[in-house]
């Protein structure tokens, strides 16, 4: 699998990550500067010549939150409903559950090794841009102090360059048996799905539909399945994070129509 890294010249964190990536020898992993903010770089995969033969795009960016909490985060892009920050309403980007699992495990390992004292987390699927090639965002949060943090940028850069080893990891016998999952429920920062993505050898998660985007409908789930590179086998449900009993039943009813295995996070060893 051929990877490319994109960052915006308007993004302090992205620039810092790119500067650290330049310390590695990555001849087969293009590092491309964008003139626009990453989330608004619609169809960049069709406009940028260097991306024509790339299989997967990683956007290296900043993450902003109201509480300004320091963090390292990872997620797939797309809009479950409105397109308030790039992309198109009700449309997701394609992503890879296995790439997300690999990156999240490496991000957590590298953060721990570096003595990182702050949060390392998945986020639910959100924001633009909309592109055709599979992709994800890896981010440094969540305020200007965090975006300028050299240590955070180093951790993310080290994680990205380890994608050189992804195919080898993917071919390990235990990883060939991983079940590919869509995840539903819980808050934006996905505490239960974090544990499964990090610790379980049985499941890999692609798109995540959070509680605040419920009620779920058929098209949302089908979009998530369609925009997952691998063959989806299962749906993971954060049962307590799916609202009231009516909302929970709606989730079950929609999931059953797909014929996929339906599992609750409280039934999975984490």
C-alpha cells in the first residue's frame, strides 16, 4: 500500500509534523503541502499529480476543542448529517479499519515511550474534506500551545513513518483474522472504542457514529459500510451511549437489516 502525507501551510501543527517527517528517509511516501486548510481541500486527490498512484492519504493536522485539552487523536473524515466544516452532507470518505488500528496502536505506543502525559484518543467520524481515495486524519490538539509542541509533533511523525511497516503487520497471522467493524454510540472521543481498537486482537474499527448523531438510519450505516476498504463483518455498539431505550432499539433494528454481526462493547474484553 502506498501512502502520502498532506498538511496545510496554514496549520502550525501540520507544519511541525511535516518538519519532523523530513528527518526520516521516506522516498515512497510523498509529503505534500496544501494551500488551503486540510478540511476544505475537496477532491485534492484528483487535483494533485503526486497522489494519482497513492492508495491511502494521511492528513497531518491540528485539532481544536473548546476546552483546549492537550491530545493526540486519530479519525476518519466525513459528515453523518450537515457539512459544517468541509465535505458534503451525508457523505463519508473511504477509510481502512486496519490502517486506523495500526496507527492508533503505534500512536499510543510512541506517546507512552516519549512520556506523553496527555490524552491519546480516537474521534468519531467528522468534518471534510470529501475525497475519493481512502484517508484519515492524525492530529495534535487542542490549542495554540499544543499545536506548537515539538514533542507532540515528533510523536505523530514517528507514528506516520511507521506506515512503512504496515503491510508486514497486516500479513501477520493474527492480524489476518481481525474482524472489520463499524462502531455506533458513545461520546465524540470514544472511550470504549479506544480500548477495543488498542487492546483487542479480534476487532478493527473504521467509521464511528457517535451518540450525538443518533437516531441512526439505513443510509448512514450503508454509507459507513460502503466507505470501509475492507469487508465489514460486524457492528460494535456502545449500548449505554445510545440514548434511551427507543433510540437503542432503533440502532438494533437498523443493524439487523445489514445481516452483520451485532456486538455490545460491554460484551467484549477490553
